[in-house]
C-alpha cells in the first residue's frame, strides 16, 4: 500500500527466486537450469509427489479436457488434494497452505504471466508432471499420453503443444535461450524427421527421440541426473579442491590418468595445472567401482 505497487509473488517465492541467482555461476546452461529447477521442485515439495498420484488426482478432478481453461479456484482445489495426500505421508515436510500458495504462484508465473487468472488444463498437467518424481522414461510416457489422441498416436501439432508447455519452465527462470528459445519448431521437425516424416508417432518413437536429449528438452533428463547425484558419494579425491570423498557428480578425465573433479569445481570451470577445460571428461551421477 505504501508504494502503491502490485506484487504477484508470495514473499517466500521472492526469497526462493533471489536464492536461485546464486546458481548463475554454473557455466553449463543445461546444468544451471536443472539445478535451479531442482531447488524449485524441492521448495514446492514436488520431489515427494509420485507421477502416478499426480495422474490420479487429475482424473479425480475430472481434468480430461486438455484445451479447457480453468480458474484459480479449480487449480487450488487440485493442489489441495495433492498436498493433503503428501502431508499424510510426510507430516514434518509439508505445510499444505504454504505449498498450495507457492505452487499456485509458480504455475501462474509459468503459464499465466499476464495474470488473467486462467490456465489451460494441459499446461497445469505438464508443469506438475515435469516436476513430479518418477522414472525418467515413465515421465516421458505420461507426458506423451497427455497430448496423444485417442489412438495413442501424436501428430506434429500435439507434440508442439507438449514442447511449448514444457519449455515454459526454463523460460520462466530466464534460461530459455540455451534450449533454442521459445521456438520449438526445430525440435518438432527433428522428431518427425527421425521417424521418416510419418504423420504421427507412437510413444516408443517419442521415447527413442527423447533419449537423444533434444535441445528443447535436455533440461529434463539433466534434472533427473542432478537428483540422482545428490546423495552419491564417490571414493575419489578432487584434484582441484581436494574434497574427498567427492559428493554429487564426479567428473573423471579421459585424457589424464587418475584425474577427478568434483561438481563445484567442474561447474565453475576451475582447473588444475596441465589440464585444459576442453579435455573430454566422463560424468558419474552414481558411484562406480574402479
């Protein structure tokens, strides 16, 4: 009231976005984006939410018309069901009113930045499914199923809608440039070219294409690797900062014998003498034997 300005963001959301700015020193855009999304996913407690539960809640709320616009009240009622279910399993971690507020805030920032108070059912589903927890290929399957027609096939327009909704997640974090910008046409084209320009693709063909980590979607598999690496401990010492064991991602040189780098040195581009940044490295997100 004092400044007569309108603020769309919950104070906790403002804090979260300020904290994401610390990650701007990560040199590689796919990792920078994925680490930001991971922090967001945990702040919204969506890392506790199973994909199949997400899907069930959509059915329960009769969200089958994907191109329908729904208002804030309907989004809140869907999120309340989701977070009440999570609270039963994770008492100490989930504060239902706060989570509902924060998640609603995030969804509107991503899919309704002009604040019309309405978002498309499909956008809501793709946003929540992308940040739910589950196996990566299961997630691809669910996302495909959302946009595919009754024949379980998907044409260029439907794939375009899926990629358009998905790319809004990095776009809202100011990270869209690295993923081909908001133009998803080249990605759609590459998927159909790989499948001999057939008019429609199957779920298997979509998953095979996603395994190649296409530019507009690469942040999603990287998000899964970031999550897998969080608890990984590698019996190795970082040649730069001497951290041992290495926790998180471990990078091993393919050019130097016994040269390991931890994720913070790798992401910030530090090197030890004699090792160049362009030398090939192999990434481990889970511990491996010698």
